[in-house]
C-alpha cells in the first residue's frame, strides 16, 4: 500500500494578552454541492471560479486556496483561505445604487406618471398650437425640458 502523507494546515498564532491564540477558521472547505459558503454566502461554483484558474478570472485566481490530499490520490479537500476570500470581497466596488430593483421600478413608474401628467397639462393649454404642444411634449419626454420651464414662459416656442 502507498504511504499516506498529510500536510498540516494552520495559521500563525495571534497574540491576545501575551498568549498565542490559533485561529481554527483560517481555512474553509469548499461547500458541498447545492449549498453555500457559511462565511460569504457564495455558491460552490462561484467559490471554485475564484480559487481555480479559469477564463472567468483570466486564469489568475484572485483568492488563495490549497489542495489537501494524500500522495497519489486523485481527489482531495480544497481549502480556501478565509483571509484571502474576505480581502477579495472587501476590495470589490460597492453597488452603483443602494436602491433595490423594486424601488427602481416604483421610481420609474412615478416618473412615467409624472410625465403623463405633464403632457396632459400641456394638452390643456389653449394658448399653444398643436404643433407647439407636440414639440414641448417631445422635449419633456427627452428630459430636456421641465413643466415649470413651460409654465414660466421661458421655453415656450
């Protein structure tokens, strides 16, 4: 039978009160299929893409990992550096907007309702020709004009 060799995986101790304390969570196992990482909430597939060279990461994995296996074994345990994973996640840019898709949809609906009300207000104006009303509504829809500008007489053709 083949000789079994194990590699010890540990992190350097940190000091608390002058005494060394070893962090037992320095390395995370790749989660089982259909489960998510308990630390990051990422799926097994996403974590695998972060630690293995592949086209999605330009063949340069951004997160450090180690493969723990016996000599001559085909499979092993993929261990992901917790510090490296959290460091990678903290370097990601924040989302462009903190609003949720539902809030964006509500905002868009409110904007559409306001636009419809503004167009109706233009249609009510008796002092404008139909051609002028059409031009003004086109400018409103394009965002180049506000109803307040029309009411004040600044943008009236």
